[in-house]
C-alpha cells in the first residue's frame, strides 16, 4: 500500500474479521509518508517498508517475507466480505487451480505457482499480465468476480498507464485491441485507460491496424478472442 492511512483501519478490520483467520499478515508499505506505518504497527502483523513506487514489486517483497506457501492477497484500500479468505482457498483446492482471482490484485495462489510461472511483472497491469502468462504456460486461472468495496478511486494517471500496458498485452496475447468502456470502473477511469490504449497502439505504429482489428472483432472475430473481453477493466 501507499499512503492509505485514511482507510487502513477499515481494511485491517475486514482482514481480522475473516471467517477463516489468516495465519500471518504481512503489510507492505511502499513509500508511505502518512500514518500508514503507525496504524499497521498497532496491529498484529508484520510490517515491511519498501521503496519501489510499484505495486507488483511491493507484493513480491511481501511474498518473499511470508513464511507460508499458500498466499492470499488483499488490497490496501478495498474491503472484502468475511468469507473472502475461506472462499478463495476452497476454490483453489476444489478446482485444482493455480490462481483464483477475487477481483483485480485480490487473489489466492501458492508460492509454487510463482516458481512455475514466474513472479509478477513490474507493469501497472501486472494482474492481467500474470493471468495471461499462467494460461499461456498451461496453468489454470479461476475468476470469481467477488463482491468488494473500493474505498478510494485510483488516480486517473494510473488508469492511463493501465491502458498503455493493455495495448502491449493485447498485441502479445491476441486480445481485442480495446476493452469495454463504462462497464465496471466508471466512465472517467475507463476513458483514461482507453486513451492510454490508443497512445500505446499509436507509439508502436499499430493504431490503424488496431482500429481495423476492432471493427473485425465486432463483426464476429475468433471465439477464443471474444472470450477474452471480460478479462480486465481498469479499476
């Protein structure tokens, strides 16, 4: 997390209220200049200070710090229901999945999955990149799209970076060149991410091709590509 003092108490309360209590809680504080560290240290958790300015790098630092193989990731400014941990672990076991995603960066996986498929990249859109990589390498990703409450909106600049990353991932993994706008995150962050995707395609000389591909897709593209449209929308 980065400067989440205004919501951290509520997030930690939600974690401590889980039906299936966590065995160990690692709170990673990335370049925090507010009271986040003080709040975290007042709870029964391990606090780790890092200087990355990058979410995925901070998460990987927490992974390395953890003593356990089975991992459940929380979000620094998002509330989850009390069944969150238990449901993720149930699906992870019942479905013999490599990764079970609740929403965005909130997921369950094992360290052995990170060893098999590699660690999280430093992209802003690190979650989608990881899910696509796992699938490409023969792994199983289960998406639950679970209920949650986002306590603070993401900065529009971050949504713009999401779009830049999406353009690269769309080309690399054969996704539709653009994602659906106005479905999950709100029009402002969605439009910022869409602008980033346009810039991303343009800077690689793919803008016209991406527009043509989008037109072909809506006329009825390959089924495997149509199924990818709900993989991600910016938060």
